[in-house]
C-alpha cells in the first residue's frame, strides 16, 4: 500500500531534493525500512540503536504523533500521509 512521506529539509539530501516520496508498508516500521531501501542512510537518522524512534525526530501519521499511537508498530493504510518532523529545541528568553 502506498503511503506519502513528507521529507524535512535536513533529510532531502538523501531523497535527491524531493519534498515527498512514496513508500510501501503496513506499519511505520515497514515504511522506515522501505525508505532505507530506496534512500540509504534514512533509517539511521530516524531510528536509534535500541530500535526506537530517535528523541529528536517526530513522525506524524495523518497529523497524529505516532508516539501516542502504536509507535513504529502503528498501522498505515493506502494513501495515508506521514510527516517526518525534526524536533525543535529552545527556550523562552
């Protein structure tokens, strides 16, 4: 099933400048594997050494943070949209 993945600016060097790409998979984890297959280096930027989503990366499935769904095991459907969003750190001055 085809899912559209929106790629943030810092990762576009891996996708040859593409702002969004299509990937196949039944879960977020499978989508990450598909992205890695097509765009080597993507997985290491999204997934930590323990196999979880990196703390400074957010992935949204149709606008919902996957951390509040079923994480990398969250099911995706045909034509769903994933957004990879780097976390923004900062504070109030």
